[in-house]
C-alpha cells in the first residue's frame, strides 16, 4: 500500500489485507489470509501455500469467498478479481526444486474507503519480517556467502 518491500521470514498464517483495519475477520469487508510454510532446508525457503479471501466484498463476488491452494489445479489462468473497489490476483509459481507456491497481487487498496490493515496495509510487519531466532545467524551467513537471498513467494499491495 505504501510501496514498502519486505520478505516474510516466518511461517504460519498471516493477514495480508484487512478492510477495515482492526475489524474481526468475520465482520470485515475484505480479509486476505495466507498460510506460509517452510518447504526447503533453508530458513529462507518460505512459500505461500494457501490463500483465503473472505469478507462481504469477497462473498458478494462469489458465495463463500475464495480459496487458493498451491497443490490445486494449475490449468486455470490467474485473473484479477474485483472485490469492492479492490482488485486481487493469485498466481501459481514453482521454485527450482519443484516446490509449488502462490503469489498474491493486490491493487487499489488506497481506494478501499477505510483504513487498511494487514501486512500489505498499515499494520506493523516487523515481527513477520524478522527471522526466527534459530534462523537469524543462518540467514546472515547465507547472505554473506551467496550474495542476495531469494524469497520466492510474493505479495504485492499497491
């Protein structure tokens, strides 16, 4: 939303978008949650595996909202979904070693008409971007030995 960039450094479920900010997910106009999992031996091998899109705007576009799974059918071409004034697209990706993952793209968050929460909104992302304690030293050594670390799953909000 603010053009900031960060790498998700912790596995688990993260709220990427919550409209309005601070609203419980079950009462939100839009809630985008991502399940990130470590799929490789390296601490940086974290990938989005499931994306759930819920809230009034999502339910209006499709009853029950939307669920994306990296292990699901890959034949369907990603498309932009109109969810109220916001647009969202989830695309499939795969890493060099064959791990499947999801990328999330969000447009028009500034047009939501409400404060936007979540990692792509106004919420603090410091904890999500900080490696777990056991990974801090390993990531530092990998970055020095190999140059830039590569994070494969991507979430953009603009």
